[in-house]
C-alpha cells in the first residue's frame, strides 16, 4: 500500500469526521457512478405472513423454536471476487432449511443441491489481495463451504483504525496484539471510526456427488455458535483504505481467530430477522485441504446465497457495486471487476 506523505495533511478530527460520515452513509456513491444499474429494480416477494407480539412486528421466526426455508440464488459476490454461476446451477437448485430449538440448545442446518459442481477448478484474471487478506488466484478440485451471516451491514459496527498522519487504514482491533500479530499503534498516532459489518460463521467443508446432487447437515449450539473452525467466525467490512479517496472501497475480512467474547447465539440471528436487517447465507469454493491463510475466512470464489426474510427472487442476485440493488444474474462464472476508483480526492492531487 502506497503512503502519501507529500499530500496536505488533514487534521485528525476532520479525518475522523469524514470516515464516520462515509461509514454512516454505507459509503454510498453518487448517482451515475461507475457500474450504475441499467436493469429495473425487482421487489422481493413477501414470503411469510408473520404474526408477532414482539413490539408489534412480524417475526418470520418464532423466538424459541421453529424453522424456515431459504431458497438460494446466484450472484451474491462482492467486487473483485470470482462469481460462480455454472450452467448446472442455473438449471438446478439449492435450498437451505434451518431448524432451531432453544430448549434443546440446537440449530440444525440442512441444505439440498441439484447441479452442484463436483470438484471444479476456477481461476481469477487479477489478484485481489491486500496487505490484510492474501487471496488465491486459482482453486483446483474445490470443495464447498457455507457461511451463515448473523448480521448484514446493519446494527453491528466494527472500529476502524487509521494512521493520523498518512490517513491510511491500519486495521481493526483484531489485527493488533493480543489478537493479531501487529503491535497496537501508539497513543496519539491514530484515530478511529465505525463501519457497518457482517458477522458470519462457516459450515464444515463438504462436497456433493459427481452427478451434481448433494446434501449437507450440521448442528450448532443455540446459545454459543461455534463454527467448523472452532471459532466465533469472521468479520467482513467494506470501507476506504485511504481517507483521502473515500469512494475507493476495499473488501476486508478479519484474518485471525476472533476472541471468545465474539461468539454469537442464535438469538443474535433472530434479532436480525425481527429488526428488518435480515440474515444471509453464502457459499464459497475452497481449496482442499483448506490452507492456514483461510483458516477463519472464506476463499473469495463465491456462489449460491440469499437473504432472509427478504428473499431475493430466483434468477436475480445482489449488485454490491450499487449497494444491494437486485439485478438479473449474468449466468457467467467470472471474476467481478474491482470497486471503482474514487471520484473524490480530499487531500489534493499528490500521488
């Protein structure tokens, strides 16, 4: 990452205000930005007529025991990721059923697939690595992993640390000791800002059959959701790595094991359903065996996914370059273009 020492310095207070504003707006880009949608918006169907005595809102999921079904669709990929949309998947289907019980302290996840690629190989056209997240250019004879998102850029925010002089992103608290291998920055050398984040946990690695059929079942504890890595999961944010270029967004995942105080319960998922934020599911194609660099996060080769209770209709996906607009799937397996360059330069024209 380049350091721009020759640019005019922006005061720490002003810089912090800028990144807070960016984070609060979800890093929204102006109308007509690169990648602006050309397809009409599609309204997701209402999939349940819930009744609730929880503050008068629809629940779509009972508080103590119940189940719900999430049909998966394609194109749930961030810019820079390899977006898998094989023809077998377009012709096939994928469905996830979640059955939970507070009394039994269980959350059972069942998934059924038709058209699941069997040990596929995919290759990117450019390297989307950062100094925080080394990425893989190729995955051979891949297996699959499912990711359950307990919060999706809503009520949960994570703290970002920025260098007070260069205005470059330093990391989150999980990159610094005692969680990560970077020393915590000295007092007075940094400022912080909140950013909306995703929290997600992984399933065991799995694969289907050579004919494309497949079934997955795994069980989590209701009161303490420990993923297949034995960890509380991973945090994902999308934010500028350089405050001087606030429109230049970058994908970020925590790279190390999160501390025990980050374990979610299934109540956390239910609260996201009730408050309108919703929960999410996505699948990744993983190297097998999974390397240490990906111990706690996903490989950025992404396929089937969806939201609940605002389910995206079949044949449509989310366009994250336009912050969640619903667009028809492309039907092509390819690496998506990176986030567009910044249109605003707040610190002058230095390089």
